[in-house]
């Protein structure tokens, strides 16, 4: 059996435990050979009281030894306090050294980063915590968009149910795509969302800007991604100077008008790639990226993949 150890702590998110363990269990019941044996552990073997109030029985983290297949660190509201617990980090590093791979769910990436396990690696976490993770741990390259990221033997996933996508990917690595697809069907899950698929649409990731002028400019960009949207043109549309518009975007959105336009165009292109059979040249034109080379460069920068690979992965899922 492949031994999977899940680390919990006070105020862990219940779904961050149940999503990956449910996939591993389903794979075992559906014929994985070898199967997975899942253990929940905590400091001192104390029950893991989850953020919803349920308490889960756990074994003592300090007593875990021997060969491990996977160490999974759950996320949850208690992740910051847990990441400051020196004893927990010592044992996390110890178990990582015993394990074939290390996995985090959602804000569990904070613990991996605090333990130094994400240094010089690319990683993701829930989009609401990505900026803080990047600021607090500059040695980590944080990808705020992807559903999950694999860098060597370290695998990080975004918010909550994206752990299902990551764990299905791990099952596929271990046992092949046929079993992963059967497990996904059993769980009535996607078959299966690629890791580079965006966590959420950028248009619903945060509330609309409070500032009326910035909101109107953003709505104009979204409605007309193919238009001329350089800084001067947008400033004329808004009736302000380019410098003032840049200041407003920085204050309201934490980005520049040019970067926001690029992201909008990338998302529009991603939606067309997933939903249509339009050639890349047509998609580039419709989204204001003009050439296939620009389209490829944007996808490489924002999604770490090519447009064609994104289209295949979206349709495979």
C-alpha cells in the first residue's frame, strides 16, 4: 500500500482533508494496485478540530516514521498560526525527507513555504492568499492563477476542491489515465481540469472597483478586447491623463492598465480556445492580441503553456 500522511492542525478546512483523501480512497476501492493507506496526523495526536466545528481523530505526528508515499498538508483558517509552530515545521521537514512527494492543499502552501520546502520552486495557493504568500516568502515563485502546480516532487493546489484535480493527476501519474477517469466518474468530478486552468474568472475573482471611472474603464476593456486599448486611448476614454489613470489602477486594482488589458485578452482567448474551433490567428485577432506569436507569448507568461496545449487540456477535461 502507498502510505499517505495528511497533516492537520487546529482550524483546518474540512474539505482540504476530505477532497484528497476521498480521491485516494476511491482509487483504492476502484482497483489501484498498490492502493493507498491514508492517515491523518497532528501534533500530539490531538483531534483535528476543523473550521466548521467537526473534530477528526488523528495519530501523533511525532511517531510517524518509515517510508512514506505522500505527505499532504491541508489548509484552513489556522494556517498562519500553524506555520509559526516550530515543532510542526520540524516534523513537516522530517516527513518530507521520508516521502516520495509532498502535497499542499490551498493555504497549506504557507506551511510548506515556512518549512523551506518551496524555496526556488513554483507553487500556487488560494487566489486570495497568493499575494501574501509571495510577499512573505520571496524565494517562492507564486502562481496565483493555476488550479495546481507540480514542481519536481512538490505539488501545490489552489482553493479547496482543486485538490480533487491535483489528486486525480497524482493518481494518473501512479496508475494511468484509465483509473483516474474511472475515479473521476465515481466522484462525479471533472475528467479532469488541467492544472493551468484558471482558478476563477478574473471578472469574478474580486468585486468590481469602487471607483466609478476605473469600473467604467474595466467594463470598456472587457467589452472590447479587440479595440485599441493602449494607455493614451484608455485615458482619453476616461477623460483623464495617462499618468492619473495609471495611479487609479494601481490604487484600485494593484496593477497597471496595460497589464489589466493583457489579462483580459488572455482570458478571452482562453475562453475561445476552450469553447470554439477557431484557428489561433482568428482568436488572436478577436482578442486584440493581433498575431499568433503574441498569443503564444501571453499564454507562456500567464499560463505556462501554449494555446494549442491549453485547448487540448480544456477539451480533455
